[in-house]
C-alpha cells in the first residue's frame, strides 16, 4: 500500500529548483545565470534587468508554485472527503463562484479599484467562498455532510453561478470587458507580486500543518464512512475540517490566479499511483508535484506564445490530458 | 496650450461646414434608376451586388456611420446602431442593436446595402444578411490614406463622388498643413497607447494608430508585429519598451489606477517625465472622417505643448 516517499520528495525538490532556474530566464529581457545569482545575492533595484527578475519573474514563479500546490492538496482532500476519485477542488462551485465574483467587478466597476483597493481578487474570493457556503448548506443534512448530496448540490449550484456569469458576460457589451472576463476564467499568473504571495503561502502552510495532525483520520476516511466510524473516527467533524481547509485553499488560489483546471484532479491520482494510498509523505509530495506541474505549464505557456503567454488553464489541459491518458492506459495494461 | 485649443476648435468648426457643403448638393434627377446594378469587391475581397443608386443604406459600426454622414445623402441612412453617436443628427435615426445583431429589425428596415468595418461585424452575421438579400460591404483601414480611399469608395458606390472628393481633398490639405507644422526632428518620441489595463492591451503595430502617430511626428512604441491588432503585453515587455510617452489617461488618473496596479512600471521614461496624456476616445479608436483631427491631437501630445 505504501512506498517510501522521501526519494520522490527529494526528486520533486530538485525538479523544482531546475524549473525555477529555467523559469527565471524566460522573458523579454535577456538574462544570464550570473545575473540571476547577482540579483538574488546583491539585489540592485536600479538595474532594470534585476528589477524584472526579482519583482516580476520570481513572484510569478512562486505564485505558480503555490497555486499548483494549493490546488493539488485541495483536490486530494476533496477526493478523500467524498471518497470519490472524480472529485476536484472545484467540486463545491469555487471556480464558477469565483468567476461570477470577478465578472461582476469587470462588468460593473470598469475602474477595478475602490479607493485604491484592487477589486477582482476580493470579489473572486467572496464569490468562491459564498458559492461554497451555499453548496455546503444544500449538500448537508442536520450538520452532517452527505457526499452524494454534496456532489449534486455542487453541480446544481455551479450551473446556476455559471449561468449568472454568462448573463454578466452578455451584459458586458464592450470587447475589452469580454476579453477580460474570458481570460480571467482561463487563469494566469500575470498579476503576481510580492504583496499577494503571503495569502496563498499562509493558507497552504496552515493547511498542511493541520493536515499533519489529521493524517490518520484522512486515511481512515478512505475506508468508507461505516468502517471509519467503527474504528472511532468522528467522521462528521473530520469532513468539516477537510472541507474548510480545501475551500479556503482553493478560494485563495482562484482569487489570485483564476480557476486553473485539471491540476487538482490529476496530481492526487499520480501521487497515489507513485506512493500508494496511505503514505505519510503523500500530501507533501502532492503539493510539490502540483507546484512543479503549474511551474512547467507556465513556462511552456510563455515559451509558446511570447510575451504575454497562453492562458495557463489552457496549457494544463493541453499537456496534462494526453499525459493523463497515457498513465491511464499504462496502468490498465 | 492655447494653440492646441485653437486648432482643435478650428478642426471642430471645419467638419460640420464640410458636411453641410456635401449635404447641400442638389440631388440629381432620378434618371439613373434603371441603371445596371454595381458588381463590387469590398476591402476583404468579398464580392457583392449593390443597386446602382442605393436609396436605403445603413452602417453597423460607429465609425462607418460617421463616414456615411460625411458622404451620403443623409436622408438615405435608415438606421444606426446603439453605439453610433456622431454626428448628433445620427441620434435621430432608429436604433438597431449590433451586438448581438438584431437581424429581424434590420431586415424590417429594408436596407439595400449595409456598410461596416473589418473586425466590428462578424462574417457570420454578414453571411446571414447576404442570404436574406442584403449585401454587406466591409472596409479596412491600416493607413490614414485608407480612410480617404474609403470615403471615395463610398462616394462612388452611393453616386456621391464629387462630395467625397471635395471632403477628402480638404482633409488631405489639412493633413499637409499638420505635416508642415511638424518640426523635422531627428528623434521621434516612442508612444505607447494603452486601451485596457487588466490585462494590459495596447495599440499594436498593425493598427491605424501607427500611421497616425507617425504623421503626428512620433512613432508607435510597439514595433514588433503581433497576430492581434491590440496585443496583450506583460509588465516586463513594457519595462523593456520604456516608451517616451503614454496615451491612456491623464497623469493623475493613470497614477491612481494603472501605476497603482503596476508600480514597477513607474520606472519607465514616460512616467518619470510625466508625459502621460489623455486623448479623445472616439478620435483615437474610430477610423472616421475626423481622423485628421485625431492626428492633430496626437501632434499636440508628441510636441508636448
């Protein structure tokens, strides 16, 4: 059931360093590895190339890393919570809710700021968490989460928010607004800055810390509700806690990088294939793999379509799905 | 600064006079009624057949409505779209929603030909209209000269050649005066024109802006050719461009919105020298008979007066 996780985790860390180093070199400015090391060790903001490296490229890469890690962990938790490997982080309508929040701002507040406060991420976070709340209320019965009902509620409420978002798109009228709404929904890291990085970082840190204590409960939950209860697990409370962590993480990522698909569905699967279902290192590995996956996708996006890059949500599916199909076939044979 | 206001004022005065002049031409007697229909090829290379002297016409683009008002007999214009707001006389025409296109209402008004601009009306909509027997004529403008040619083409199709010729001659003369007023400096300031701030969209190399800013004595900061006319740019790309001038709003407005969102961009020369300007939206974005007025406005921006 379980294989040693440490070698895999170390391999992931190594890959991360390589991807970060390569990622730092891709952009409009010519940069070298010696410039990168100079910028990291003796940062001089007067040098435009160093400024670009530290203020633009590095936060972008770190946001990709955190978003990938957040979505992968969140997907892992959702799959454990409802005990269904088809679950993904957007199960509870987070993506469509976030999109609805952001579209509302794009349509009705073209200035995008109120007293200097940048609205889209806030609105997306509100939309994402608000929708999640509605789904949970509809999907729970007397304080207990009923997985099947939760899945259905997620689909239904998701359809509703998607339609409302569609209505706003229809009302948006100008081409620029339409483009903004569309591109937001495909996800991207172009607005990354040091100021926003603490939010996903803290969410991920707190989430992983809590999960460190929940490790055994998480594995018991995978045995199914009846056996987990028989083995003394407070199933209802565990599910609520997982739900809270997962939706907080997803909401944070969606608010800052848009609803990037596919990562949260697939990375948990790959994790379990490689390490087994109950390994202690599963969550850390899942986070690292998710981060690396989005780093790689962002790198490809920027290499394929400079300078702005393809929306990363397109790349995750374009490159992720063939790989996933390959794994499925290989596992089946 | 005073000179700027005065010249804009003259340009503003000039155009209604021209319009009046064209509108006052006596109509020819209807002897050409029986003339053979015109077989035309529009700017996109699409072939279409238009009556010899269309008496019911309309446009599906705000800029094209301005073109029609400058050349056509205004009584023949049967409708406008919700975005057509110039000249003021256009506001009195019935409104047809252009996006999404209200085909039923359009057909009910029985236009004999519909004019539009590339990129504004979808080819699918045009195809639908053609199937319903309404030819759609597209124009495309990449240079200021194309706008003049477009006006003359409209004049030819609508049987209003002298009016169109008169208008374009005076517009060309006006443009010549602007060119002679532009000091022949060695360095042409590089101007970045921003259309949207999130994501950052700008006027690319293959837009009319490139020619207009060149005529005004500057150059489009975006030299690279992208597939889209209005490419999305990264902050890094704009830092590297380091434009001398930015068009997109007043300095105060841009400082509190754009540069608040992207503080790293405060390093660029345009911000450091506060050469950030607002220009009239419609003059900037619409390829219309007021194009020369737009060039004049850009010239004020470039010369910094």
